[in-house]
């Protein structure tokens, strides 16, 4: 190895001696920009050239290589210089500052010598790389002390020549007469002089920059891990955290992280700061310190302990406000408005959009032949007087407005005006004959016996017949006889046309959307029942009636299974079952909350039952009240005594809760209470003038309000405020004043059969349901005819009900549905009631053509109960 290195050194010296005269004339310094561009390439090119050099050296013959290298061109010289500089180019900018650090370098005498030495060292470095990284050295050849000394000398020479060359690159050109050693000596002297005047920290700065100039990088081995370094910036390194807040800033109070803090329970510290110093825990005071702080510190109520650091944190007003809003269940944002107006994203207005929006073609801007013809027609019409100009129209209008004079005593001269009929109205055409008019109609058009009997029945009311004629069947057209009423019908037809006053009427163009009233949206009318919540099951037959306790905790139901059941509303649990011995057609809970009593209409009897639910004192008070019958001196007349009898109960019935039994002479269909709870009325439809009876509980007396039969009574109602009684017969509703004993009003629903009725809590509006699928709303102050008719059911309506508090009413029918509607009554007499159907609830099933029998609202909540033929009671909330 020593021999090889010696040979390499001699060869380099000879190359330099031959190449120096050539370079003085032709060589140019490489530009720094080229160095930067070819940075990455030169790294790998140097390794390739070094490899070639090592192959050439193995031969041992140095004469050819010396000759070749002695006469290289300018380009080759540049490549050689790049190969030696490839690893230091990135430090070019820092290397240029060496002169500023160590003092001004005196101009050298001979630049050519310097360049020659540069190239000499470049070749030397290339050979060194080859020799150092050769396989023989890798295989572990022992190097002697002489090798080490030679390596150190070569490295020193390389560093010296590098420094001088970098000084040249930055434009500080040395004079050609000077040599490198004298330049170094001058630099040392000047640097010694400047050291005295420089600041103290300048020495460190200078040393750092000298290291940058000399380069502290590792060796390159055949292109492995060779990456160009990033260019280093001049000046002092700036701290990126000096500016203040950055995205990387962390909470400096606790540097432990999100870990369980009980790990530090046995230690006095709670983590470490950035300088690895322990963060001591905050002192925890005892109860006395806590009490003193509570008394003295005005901010104690807003002070909280941080679980991460254990420190006390005083909350700001904004934090306290945020916590209050979160605890109140409101939006944390202060500016959020909970009551913003509802935005209707999907508008109900129909937008008009063009089907196609293609720009017009150029052809459309040319004069149109069709338009030319149209304008020609207009001109001709103006000439002939068929069209009038605006001035001519104004003149004719003025003539029309002027007073007109008529000839009174002479006949009209214009025969044309007499003869011609102006504005002739064409007579309506007769409809074309159908299959039924045929002489041989299809069999389905011929009447059967039932249809024929129906047709003959309406002989006096021919407009009610299905057809104005009787379809007949003939085998051929020749068998059809002459029409007997032909002449008469023709005469009547001509008479109609002659006498009919035909005149032109302007037809109003009204679309269907204008005929539908503008109703509010159901979401604005909440609350109302929407979902089925509970099902009360237990009866074995259809449930005809329901009633709710005044406090709204229990309901009572009556069924065809001859029993009355009392249920708890909230749990749908049956509390008590009371057998009655007959079908229960009506139940009514006493509206007086001071007594606990239920009236049950079962067969011919009315049972007054103590349900024994609710307050124990109330139940006991009711039993004491009904224990003894009060004595009365008045004797009922014969009609009342034969119609009704107040009787005592048996021991078995008393155990079940029955307190009083009132026996009637006909089957009782309905029982209803007065608002105060002392009077109640019963209805027996088959009892003629004794069909309605009013009973007084406190005196145990009965009265007959009517002496004459008013028709088949369906149901009765007490007015909620006034002493009035509403009596509904099949076709009418009569209103009676019980004090004056006279009829106040008769309402005409215009129906054939009334099924049920309900009165508004204020007493000014009445709701009537009919078996003809119609629901009628009466405004008692307005008219005796219905204010509004609703056709919201597809089958017979069985029951109607008003809510006591909310503006709601409901109707139930045999179409399985309970329809909940909004019925707002205003105090302003000029404003009509607002009626809006809201929700159809269809959960009951149809059994033997029956479905829902009764519907009742909860007294306080917007809930509705319905009973049906499917043996269930359903609660909708």
C-alpha cells in the first residue's frame, strides 16, 4: 500500500507539472450555478471515474496515463475540478465566509501555481478514495505507522488547497506571484491582530464557521448513502418559538399526558416539566382551610380543581355562563336562538321553469315570412274596418257613454235588428243513448225483481228512480212497439226550449286550489295524540262504553260480558271487576271529585257503584253518605212510580261495591251526569214520553221532564254552565231550559239518524255524529243549521267527544278509525271557530261489522281512549 501511494503521489506531481502551462492559457473557472445544477450527478460520476482510475493503476504502467492527462482539454479540467469538489459544493456559501472570519487574504503572486496544486490535489483525492475503498483494504490488510503519517500529510495538503480554492471562488482572486504558505502566514498575522478587537463570543462563531469551511462530513464509498446536504443559512439561528403562540404549543401545566392521575397518589410530585424537574403537587387544605377560604374568598364559588394538575382554577364569567347553559339543557352558544322562525325549506308554491333554454339560432333574427303575412292581414283588416286603432276605439267608447235616445211612438225602422237574434246561445245537447236504451240490452242492465219493486215504489217521486225508463229486451228491432209518450215528451222539450231564458254568463275561472280553505299546518297545532301507547285487555266481549275519573288516574269500562272493570291508566292494570248480570250499555264517573261514584246502566237497572279506588278517606266518606236514604215528604205520582224505583242492594252486591240500585221499566241505553254531580239523567228509547228521566242523588227522587213524546230519543246531555238539557232524537236536537221548563231552540242537522253528541266545555258549540258518516259542528249563537259538516269517516260514526282543556275533539266510527281534530273556539264573536282534522288513528279491528264504540279524552292530558268490538281499550298519546 505504501508503494502504491508513493507512486500515486509522484504521478500526481508529474501531471501537475505538465498541465500547468496549458491551464494558464485556456482554463476557466467553473461557475457556481453549474456546480449547483450538477451537484447530484457529480457525486456518482466521481465514483465512476475513481473506479476507472483504480483499474488503470492496477496495470502499473503510468506513462500512458501521464501523457493523456498532461494534454487534457478545458472540459476535462472542469470535470476534474468538480470531482474533487463534489462533496463540498453544498458548503460553498459557508466556505466563502472564511476570509471574513480569518481576515483579508493578501493577493497571491501566481494563481496558476495555485490552480495546479488544486488539480494535483483533486487527482490525489480520487486516488485516495480508490485506494482507501479498494477490496484489498476491506479484506483487512494491516496498515503501518508510515501509512498513517502519509494519510495525515495528504489530508492536510487537501484541506489547505480546498480553503484557498474556495477563497478564489467567491471572487477574492489571489495574485499569481504569491504561494499558499505565505498566504497562510499573512492570514495568521492578521487574525492575531483582529482577535484583540473582536467580541468575546466571536471565537466560538469563528470556530463554527471554520468547521463549516473545512467540512466535517464522512467519506463516500462508491455512491452508497450519498445525499447532497441542505444549504446552510448565514447568520444566527433563529428560535421558532420566540414569536409566541405556535401550533405545536402544549399545555405546560402538566406534561404527563392523558394518564390515570392516581399513579402519582404516593408521590409528592405530579409529573415533570420540559427540563426534567419535578412538578410538585398543589397543597390540599383540610376542612377548616376550606371553610375559611369559603368565607373569605369571593371567588370560591367559581373555583374548581384541575384533575390533571391539582391546581385551583378560577372560572371566568364566560365559563360560568357556558356551564349554566349546558346544565339547563340549552345550546352552549350564547348567540344561538332557540325560537327562530320556522324555515319552510320545501315551498308549497309551484315554480315555473323552462323546459328548454337553448339560445335562439341566427335564423330567428332574419325577417320571417309568416310574420310578414300576419302583418299584411292586419293592414288589410285596418283598411276594411274590421280592426280598430286605439283612437277609433276611444271615439266609439265615447259614443257609447253618451246619452242614448229612443223613438217612443214609432216602430223600429231596422228590420235587420228585429229579425236577427244577437248572441245566440246554443241549446244543450241531449246525452247519447247507452246500453240500457238498447232494444237488446246486456242482461246486467235489465232490472231484477228487487230493482223493479224499487222502481215501482217511486212512482210518485220519479226523480228518485235509478233510471227514467224501464229497460226492455226484444228479439229484433221490428218487435219494438211505438213509444206511447213520444208526442208528449216532444211537446215538453219544445216548451222547455221556448220558455227557457237563455243568456250569456261570464264563467269564473276558479281553480280547485282556491276552493280548498287555507288551513294551518298540524305541527303548529300540537299537542294532540299521535301514537298508540297502551292496550287494556281483559274483557271477553265487545266494550261499549268508557268513562274517566275526574282526576285522570283510573278508567271504568262496560262490556257485553256483563261486567264492569276498573283500570289504572298508567299501568293498564285491571284493579277490580264488578259483575252486573246484564249487558252494560253505559258507564259514567261522577264529575264531582268529592265523592267516588260510578253510574252503570246495565239492562233495566242503573247501579251506583263505589269503585273503592283512590283516596281512602274519599271512599269512606262516599259510603257514609249513601248509607242511609234521606226522608222525603213528597209522594211521587203514579207515572213516576211505575217507571222507576229506588231500591236497596243485596249483601253480595254491597261487597262488590254497589250502593244504590234504580230499577226502570224499560232497558236503559244511556246515563249521564250533571256537572255538579248531584243530578243524572237516563235514556230509555222505547219508553215514549217517559224515555228521559232525571234523578237527584241527594234526595233519591226521580222526575219526568216531558209529558209528550218528542220522537225516538237517542241521547241527552246537560249544559256545562247553564241549566239546560240537550235532547237528541233521530233527526233533531232540542234545547230545553230546566228552570223555565220551556224549549229554547231546535237544531236541524239535516240527517236521518243521530248517533251521539258532545258539547264544548264553554257551552256555545255542539258536535253531532250521525250514522250517515257525517260529523256536524253547530255554533249555538250563530244558527240552528250546522256551521260546518265534516265527512272524515267512511262508515257510521258511533261516538264524539270534546277535550276539557285543549282545543281538541275526536270522533270514532265503524271504519276502525279514531279521528282527532283541532277545534279552536275564539272569545271574539266575530271570528268563527277553526276546525282542522289532525290525525287518523286506525288500530282497532272489525268484528261483525262493528269496530270502535266509544271515545273519551283524558281530563288533563292530550290523550284519548277508545273502546272497540275487539274487546280492547286503547290509549293514544
